[in-house]
C-alpha cells in the first residue's frame, strides 16, 4: 500500500511521529510525498524535493531473529538497483556504493536514510527521476538525463514490490546471499575510495568487498584490510 501526500516536511519524520504516538505503521506501507520541505540525507545533509522525483519512506519492524538492522541499508540498495535497472536500456553504469548510494557512472542517482524508532527501522529513499539536486561535494544525476523521466507513481509501485521481496529474502536467507548480490552490482573490486570514519583521519584505499556482517572492506596501500562499519565514502573521481 502506498499513501501519497502533496507536501510534508519529511516522510521519515512523519512515520517516526506515528510510531512515537503508538499508531500502527504496518510493513509494506509507504508514505510518498510530491514535495518535502525538510527532507534530509545522511550526515545531516539537506535533500532536494525536486518535483517528479521519488521521495518516500517505509518501516521494517525488527523481530528477534532478524539479521542486523543496519544491513537494511544493503537491502534497500539492492531494491533500488532492481527497480531502476528495469527502466534503463543499458544498466551497465548503474552501481551501488556503500553504505547507501545508487550511482550512475560517477554521479549519485539515489540515496537511502535509515533511522531507528524503538523496534522499528524507518527506511527513507530519494531517487532522482526528473531532477538532480545540486550538492557541493559530489556529482548528481537524474534519470531524465537519459530520456523521459519515469512516472513517479509507477516507479513507487515497482520499488515497493522490490523492497518487500528483498526484506523477505533478508529474513529467510540471512546476510550471506545479500552481501553476494550487493557486491555483484557494486563498483568493481579495487575501485579507489576515500573514507572518512567518524572521529578519524581520512583513509584512501581500494574497494575489497563486504565483510560477512555487511561492513565495507577497504584495502590500504600497505596491503592490509580495514573493516569500515561507519563513515562517509566517496569514489576518488567523485572528489574531482
């Protein structure tokens, strides 16, 4: 089920308020806005409310035997990849970047924001269908750069279906198949990355896949491997 609203501050914030108020927010239900006036991304970044883009949120209620809730970022990334790849005549340049970006070439096409509210994870996604926001620190792109912008409502249905399927797989089969599938559609092994872990100096190295628990593995210049569980990650050519 998808509930569409004309305007709101943030779909993530709206679902969080419902959960705090004790209102039922069933899994599989999405809140999608035509316009967000207080949308946000990771690291406190603002996120444009570009008309015709997808801006929506859903909830996953965490059960005791579920995998690590943080890995829902990988689930959402695979779902976004599946929904977008169906639209593209040539999806070869479509790639996932840890932890939560969908890239087209070296430009950001979509982002994911996870927030926890009690025993629920709110999963927010923004996908540039019609317009790309201007960000000061990275390139962005919209699908409209490749042809007519996809219909937002049809895309919302496709993404919701893909996400439901990926959550079911996550619960049924665990992380090992998920990390394999995520890595298969990520940028190639060895891709140069710059990582800013919280409270540390920046690191540069090569993408070396994911750990069994979904963390990023960074191959450093001395040949050692570093597991990154949190941080801002950029492709080296995103900085240029």
